[in-house]
C-alpha cells in the first residue's frame, strides 16, 4: 500500500487487466508489477510494444503514481479480488503468468510480492535509475527469493555497478537502455521550450532553472536558497515537487520566495514541460537529471551527505564520473557553479556537452530491446 498525499484512490494495490486490441484467444500470460512514477514511465513504452501481440494477455499489479500512468495510457479492467486481502489474492484470479516484467520501486512491496507468489516464473527486471537495482537484489537475497532471469540496465556504467556487487550476475545483465528515454529521439525540445516559456510569461532570453526534487528535506532547500540569494536576479526558478512527496509545495515555495528567488508556479505544467524549458536542471539522484542530459541540458547532481542519501547509492553518480553532469557534495557550492552553467559559452558548459554526447547517445530502440527479451521467455 503506497501513500500518496491527497489521493486515497491510489493507496490500495490493484490488479488491472489491459483490454486487448483484438478478440484473438490469449494463450500467453504476462504479469507486470509497478508502483513508482519512475517505474511506471520505464515500463510503459515496453507495454506499448507488447500490447499489440495478438496472443498475449497482460495483468498489471499496481498502485501509486504508476497506476495513474497505466490507466491514462491503456483501457483497463479492475480485476482485484474482493475482500480484505485484495491484491494479495491475485494468484486466485489470474492465470499463472509465464513471464513477470517488473521494475523495483523505492517503496518495495509489489515487486517482492509477485516474486514470492510466483517463484518459478522467469522475471525480467528493468532498471529505471542507477540507484534502484542493487537494493532490490540485496532484498531478494536476504529473503531467499529467486533473482531475475534478466536485468535490463541503462548503460555499461549501470552494468558495472551491479557486477561489482554481484559478479555472478554478469551474464544476467543486458544493456538495453532505459525505455522511457526513447521519447527524446522524437521530441522537438527547442520548440517545446519556446512554447512553455511563452506560457510562463518569460522572454526567450530569460533563464529558467528547475530543481527536480526527490522528496528532499526542507532543510536542504533552505540551504540551497540561502546559497542562491546573491545571484537570484539572474534566473527564474521552478521547484518540481516529487509526486510521492508528502511535504506540501507551499512549504518549499515559502522557503524560496523568502530568500528572494523568483519562483514560478508551474502546477499547470508537466514535469516534462518544465524539464524541456529549463536552461539548467538541478536534482539529487532523480531520473529527471538523466532526462536533462538526454536533452543536452547542463545538469547538477547535488549529493550532500549532510542530508538524506538513500541506502545503496554509490557516489559519485555515473553521469558525474563520465563528465556529463556536475556533481556537488555541498549544496552551498551551487552559487559558484550555476553562473557558469547559465552561460552557454562557458568552458564548463562545453565540457558537459561533450560528456553528454559521448556517454549518453540515443537510438530510440530501448523499449524494443526490452520487449524482445520478454518475448524470448514467453512460450
């Protein structure tokens, strides 16, 4: 059961059946488990690839923001068993799946449940960020649950991180790319940025800095706001609250505006819109930092150990070690770095552009590669 502020309908885990495109008899069964928004966005392109397979029946065990993503993109039927145990009786109402497609959620539960309920079923684990796979594998080992048959990771750096911890899994890992990143090969980022800035009331020359939150403590934002005071007139600021953060947006906004930072209300815009319009993207370890990199935006990963750093994160992060992003171990240092990033002709900016192009290429076929692996395990 995932807690989402203000959304009681997303608390309860559900079993959703994706309505098939045609009436062909379904002889193959796929079970998907997903909870977090990052997980839902990573699996969505793969499901779109698979949904057209005529013989394939797809059930999704889901709650939280991932449930929103699934229901917004597919016609579904809620087939959750009735009664007090709800989705925990999923195995009584669905055919035994032949493959499970999953992505570890930050708030584990669904992923470990389907693993324990169907231990003999091959599992394909998709990685949506560098930080989410190793803790899940450790959890499976601790609970003596079977490890995935295949782990689909973003890039070679992601594979190396897992192999370093679990050398026995080297042959299990496939570098497919992160499926959610396929869309950047089709996006006209420059046009989208122009449209969003216009709607925000900004001029083309106005600079927009966004902070993509990962349920960051208000104390961290206070420290960042204090550091930005002296250069606050150089940019407009958009604070994007993480969809699972139960600290109110108004709390963060008050901190920023009290520091004299020109903070824009961007509730009517998607995080995707603001990311495209941003001239600089700030984050801690959010996947939105990688979105910025694929859009060739200068990004900063702030990993200040004076604040909460999730267990299992190895620092510095791969985008920083590869030279595709700036890493800051002290949030107060942002005041020295940001002016360089706002200057597109600075030496630092040019260095980042080279790192992004070298280490984060895109061909738009990540979801296709993952779907191919899933099909290999179907009868």
